[in-house]
C-alpha cells in the first residue's frame, strides 16, 4: 500500500486560475479566505490547462504565459498558506493545444483521421523534456503538491502512429489482428460497429488485445514516472496526486485499453488518486461511489474522491454523496486509505455555512461564489430537528417573506424580486430536537428561475442539543 507523507483529511476544490484573477488584484485573498471559512483544506489550482498556457511566471517558457502581469500561482500559495490551506499545482498532460501547434509531429495519430487533435504522444521525447521542465519549475515554488490530470490516452482510437505499430510488433503482437478487432469495435471500413468486441477479447484473455493494453499502460506509466522524477529531483518529498477516470476501479478492460490508465500502476506512481466519480454524468447513485473507492483502495491506492458539483447536480444529492464518503472513511480497514473528497469545481457552486449556538439557535450564512442574486432560499432540516422560528438578517432584503412548514422540517425565504443585497447573507433559525452532526446537516437550496447547487459546511459553536 502506498504510504503518504500525510494522512490529513481533505475537503478540496479543483479551481481554475481565472477564479482568482477575475476576483481582482486581491482575488487570491478573497477566494482563499472564503475557502478557509467554508472548510476547504486543499485547493488544486489549474496552472496548465489543455490549451497549454501557463498561469505562473517563473518559467523559461515565457511564450506560453497566460498573462505576464501577475503570478497567480504565487498569489494563491501565499493566500492559501495564510489561511491554512494546502495548495496543489494542477497540470494537464498529453492534451496540449499549444505544444501540438508548435510541434505537430508530436501529436497522437488517430486510427482513421491522422493527427487531427491536440493529444500528444506519451513517448515523444520533446514533450517529456518539456513537461519535465514544467514539473521542475513548479516544484521550485512553495506548493504543497503537484496534481496530474489527463495522464492517459483520451480514447482507444488515438495512439496509432507507425511508431506505435512498430512497438506493438516488437512486443510480438499480431497487428493485423489488432486492426481487425479495432475495425469491428468501431465500425471502420464499412463494417457495423460492435462496441464491445476488443474489450471482450481482452476479458477473455486474448493475447493481442492484452498486448495492446500492456503497451498503452507502459506508455502512460513511463511518461508519468519521468515527469514525477523531474519534480522530485527538485523536491524529494513533494506530494504527487492524480485525477483518474473511475472505470479503472471496476472495468479493467476498458481502463487499460481505452485510457492506458491502470489503478495498480497508479498506486505505485502517486501518493493518492482522485477518481473523478461524477455519478450523475455516469448515471450512477451514491452506492457506486463506495464501489469505486473500495476497489481503488484494494488495488493499493490512497483515495480522495472527486465529486460532481456541476451539470444539474442538486444540493441534496451533493450532500448525500458527501455524507456517504465521510461515513465510509470512518470504517476500518478503509479509514486509513480514504482521505476525503474534492469537488469539481470552484465557482460553479455556492456555499452555505451552518453555525449552531448553545440555545438551539442556528445561523445559515449563504455565499454566492459567482455573485448571482437569489430569488429564494430553502433550508430542509435533517430528521429529528424541527424549526420553531426563522427570520432573515444581514445581506437579505427587508421585504423577504419567510415561510416555515407546518411540521417545522423546512423553511423558505422568498420574494417577488431578488432577496439578496450582496454576495453574502445571514439567515437565523430557532430549532429544537436532536443534535446536529457534521454527517447530518440541513440541505440548503438557493435559486432564481432555476435552482443553484450549494455545498454545505458546518461550524458548531456548541455541543448542546438543538
């Protein structure tokens, strides 16, 4: 089992550098102080995205700077550490539009469309050297970790250059047969597509399908190892993590062939992985999260679960998933290897902070990360807690209407127009009943014409029951 240099619990956010830049000259302090208040422990700041531009200044690759007037990474590190947050530099690999434009021959070869995209061959020596530069430059900053993304093939139909074919032949693969499997799977050369053909061949132990998967795994593993080595040549104990596709936890054939991203390889490479277990996008429920986490841990990984906070996810769903992971993380023997959650991504959802007083009073602070106003706010209580009274405070319009349900399980603040007067607002509730716990929080929902996603954090001033 991979050993971390820290066993700290993580509540993290993936964050684009624009989130800080667009918040003004003191954006790092504004954004990171809000993160700290809302219980965020780790921020994964995008400093090199798929466009290939760099959001930090201390680089020899100055032609790739996203901007030359501010070092967003330095600002974020300073603000994060001031507020007790760990800052990870998040970099995209193997999808790099800028590098591909400058070095077209480094691009992956699509099975039928040649080099028609921005994906880079993992074996390309120039790209490996370039990304080693990036990793070393970032390791020289006072970051807490280096976070890898797109550390994989994007699709089985990419990675078909003559160099790839020659390497497969040298491994003893029958490349003609592999081509037949590919063409049957994807319906090339006028054939009807059988999307499971090559994957079923792998599952059935087919030698050529397995050699193809082994080759792709080797390319990804060797590429990752070379970039990690460059970072650790500067900072030996730098924390290294990676965002991974969730299929690696439960569909080896698909993960190995499609992505070349194997979870056993990941366990040897990274201090922990962040499976991007976006349940709504995958059509799954919260039980699927436990399957992904459990299998990833059994393959030797420490895990921080990536949760979906975009694309129509409701507040109740996000809080339910958060509770499932927190509960799972308390169970042995997995507790030592389940390190927390990370949300994708900052500025796409809002926050609510629940503070409980000693006399059964509760304050709900709402924070709009985008500054959008609310037409309504609804707070649904967990089982066993009843609202006896409610009123609005700072940040809400004086003509806000308050409605408490007859059974006291829900309260709604609403108006004919926007009810918020700023990005932050305070709502006050009097409650009775059971104790509030971090695992059983009220669900806060906000919205206008549509409902917005809210992540809820607790801060209990008293252990007294409500």
